[in-house]
C-alpha cells in the first residue's frame, strides 16, 4: 500500500510506503490517574450491569411485565454509569 505524503516535492514524488510510516506512538503512563482510567471505567460499567440485571430480575419476579422490567433495568444502568463516571471525575480532579 502506498500513502500520499503531506510534503510535496520529496524524492519519492509525494508517496510513502508502509515501511516509512512510524507504527508506534509514545504513551506516557507515569500519571496514575490516566493509567487507571480504563480499569475504573470497566469496574463502573460491570457494576452497573450487575445492579441493572439484578434489578430487572427482581422486577420480573415481582410480577412486572417484560417491557417495564427491561426499561427499568436500562434506566438503572444508565443512571448508575452516569453517576459513577461523574463521581470518578469529581474525585480525581
């Protein structure tokens, strides 16, 4: 594959091969807040899924119809993930 070079008039006529394109980027993970961000996102989302699933199951056992139980579980998931992400951002900033 050949990509167009941003610089016109280079010795290859404006074309670069894949071997000339750098494939790595430097990532600075020395900041613990940034390095743990993905981990905390996974914990918050999985926690929201567990709580929403249990809440939907409890509503189904209590006799609610399926659309109501799914809507309540979805609303609970969105609320918990939103609250969790807001709390994380508040505590780390």
